[in-house]
C-alpha cells in the first residue's frame, strides 16, 4: 500500500517512501579534498567535481577565494580558518562539525590547502569520521612543495644532486621540532620545511651543526603558485636572515638541487644584493 498523498504503486515498480523512523535516516558523507597551493588551475578535476556536488564546504584559511568560487553557489561555506596562533575552531570541534553535518545527511567537502595528508590533519578528520561510522573519502591535492619547486625551476630530486626529498615541519607546539638532524644533513638530499619561517634560525643551526654545509643552496618560496608569489635563492647559512624579512605561507627548501632555481627563474634575486623578495 502506498503512503497517503503518494501515487499508487504500479505493479512491478519499486516504491521508495520518504521519511520514516529516524534510525533509517540516510547519513551523508565527508570528502577530504586537497585544494592545491592556491592557483585554481592546479585543482584536480576530481576536486572540482566534488566542490560542485557539495551541500556544504568546510574550508581553512589557505584556500584561495577563486577556488571557493568554483563551488556551487547553493553550497553553504563554513570557514574554520586555522592559523598557527589563531585557531578559529580547535581541531576536535572541526572533527565534530564534519561528523554532525554528515549525520544530517549532507554531502560535506572538507577543503584543505595543498594535500589533506601533508601536514593537513586530514588523518585526524578521517579517524573521527571512521569512529562515528561516517563514510569518508580523500581526494589528493598538489602539495605546496611541488608547486614551489615547479615555479622556481628547482627539481626536488635530481640525478647527481638529490637522491631523496624529505618533507618536514618546522613548527612544534612546544619548543623546536623533534627531527633527525643527522639524517637531514646528509648531502644530495632536498629538505623541504613547511611552517618554518619562524624557526629558520634553529633549523639552519641544527642542519649546519649536524654537518650540512652553510653554503648549501636554499630556496624560499612564499605564496607558491599565487599571483603574489615570492622566491628567494639563498644559502643555508643565510636562511635565518632571509626568513626574518618574510611573512605569509612559505616553504624553506634546502639542498644541492636548489642551485637550479637561479638558472630556471631569472626573476629570482639574491636577497643580500638587492631587495629581499621579488614578485613572480
Ligand atoms: C598546515 S600546512 C598545510 C600544508 C598543505 N596541506 C600542503 O600540502 O601544502 C601550512 C604550511 O604549508 C606551506 N604552504 C601552504 N601553501 C603554501 C603556498 N602556497 N606557498 C608556500 N607555502 C605554502 C607553508 O609552510 C604553510 O605554513
């Protein structure tokens, strides 16, 4: 028998009844989407489709407005901007928000700068969804290091100059980051430091203290892939002085292969010869 107000069932057709007891409510899902480093053209097609299909977009501060503009205008946008010293929403509240939105039956995109699993706390959000029984998928994004190396013409690995690349965080909640400095100081190895502007002095001291030459080429890229990108070619020894004059999301990149940056991008200047930075 059909529900009151619904058309009578035709023989052989499946009738789907809306409503019903709350324990049959359809749960939505969460998709952790990598927005890339800022340039909307570095968004993946899969990420774009997810944005256009979302009911709600929960985003952080590193996502550029041009990328948010690509989402459906009907989608609700929630800014949970996370900055090192200004957490709009603590991580556990973001986790709870994602779960609650999905439990309302919504299709939730959690949009994060770069890649969700590279210093993006995507793993914590994934675990929270799993613990709550909420379906969670991940769409990778271009992490900032890849964009920075590409625009500077500095390969992160390079035959004869960089047999390995390591991504590390320069930020630690208390004190200096707990890193294996001896391993990072090995030659022919690119070290990319995320969130390292404020700890550049400690990082340079630890790397040189562990044996990495102060003359090792280094590259700093601020706002990689964005219109206001800045790139500075320098050395490990000069890194603290360079970093002191900069602000904004930045990567410190140290390694022999960073010497290629100067050849690959003529607009790069030596900071101690003229201004500290140059727009792309
Ligand atoms: C919380 S981490 C997020 C990293 C991000 N998940 C990724 O994969 O790029 C934030 C740090 O990433 C780096 N970063 C992110 N976007 C950047 C950009 N466009 N240019 C330079 N550095 C960037 C900076 O070191 C910034 O402090």
